C-alpha cells in the first residue's frame, strides 16, 4: 500500500496533519476540536479510533486542542517530550497514554521512524520532526522564530516539507489589532517565520530529492496565501529549484493527499 500524507488543516489557530503507512496511522499535532478532526479524517475515509499515535510538537493550543477527545477518551498514544507532557497535563488534567521521547532522539511508530529536533520557539521544549517512512521522508517545520543550523540539517533529507509561512512582514507591521508586545513576540527569534525567512529556509534545505513544500501556519490577519506562495516560489525559482512544487495549506480544509509507493 502507498504511503499517504494529508495536512488536515494548518493556520495560526489550528494545526493537524495525517500520515498513513502499512503499519501506522499518525496525527502530527491535534490543534482542532475532536469533532473537527473526526470530520476531516472522514473525508479520507478514516476515523480517530484507528489512529496508532499522535505526535505533538509543543503545547500551544493551536497544536493540542483535540487531545482531550482523542487521547483521554479514545486512548490514542500521545508522543511528546517530558516538558511538553507536563504542560499538557496542566491544561487537561486527564489521563493520557504518554509515550515520552527525549528531544533529539528518534523512535518508531509502527514502520515510521520519527526523528526529533529542537526548534527555537516560545514554548517549553518545542520540536520539529522528520518522519521517515520506508521510502520517503516528511519534514515538519512550523512554529520557529528562526532556522538554526541544526534545523536545516535535520530536514535537508526531506522529500516533502511542511514549512511555516506565518506572516508577511509588512502586513504584520501594519496590523492594527495586535499590540506592539504581541508583534514583538511574533517577530522575535523564538516567534514565527515570516514569508521571506521561510523562502530562505526552503532555498537552504532544497535538494534534488525534495519534491513538495506545503506552506503552513499562516496568520489569518497578517498573511495571504498568494503572498506566501509568491515569496517561496520566487526564491526557489531564483536558485533553479523549479522541480519543487509549492502549495499553501489552509486552516479551513484539508490539502490534497500526497501518495507515494
Ligand atoms: Zn502554532
Ligand atoms: Zn506555537
């Protein structure tokens, strides 16, 4: 059976992706309500009851909202590091089936090897992932203020990359809803990647093996899909990486499913 990968939704108020292989059905973050995640899995003909695990990058609510429904009620195993576990326990006060990993370590969920690495973001111990299936590798880079050397090295092997394009710098600066302190937080080295920073990350990690970049975690007020797309597409074209597809994911609906043999 082919490996299938679908972003069920991504944006600054909810993030969740789904990977299915012969031996694993994994969510990467669960940042929608249990009901929303159920509905979005149903579009793929799947149910939360058949999940083999949920990987959590960090404890912000746009990544963990659905854990109560999925992990407390359905007992889906929840993979995270210790500090993230403690933060989750403070928010939910429910008994979860935690599987603790050390940041930087790798572990297996069925036939998927999960590499973990630290990312600079204002959470307790935020991580990115490289999910290695039998044939392909999928990198996750959302929620990071800047891309460290380590981050670039860890996702350089990816065939598919989920990359944060949180905001357009000008739209964020001009935004009237956000107080200056919030803007400072977003712009800090432990905040979020803007479109241009993400474009540079894409240019740094690209190899002949990278076939698809999904742009994610867009701010509803401070970004637009075409701005994000244009920034990353232009940068990749500039360095001759025309073989890489670029698609923008949405908060509201799943992306198309990418399938590999
Ligand atoms: Zn987030
Ligand atoms: Zn976050």
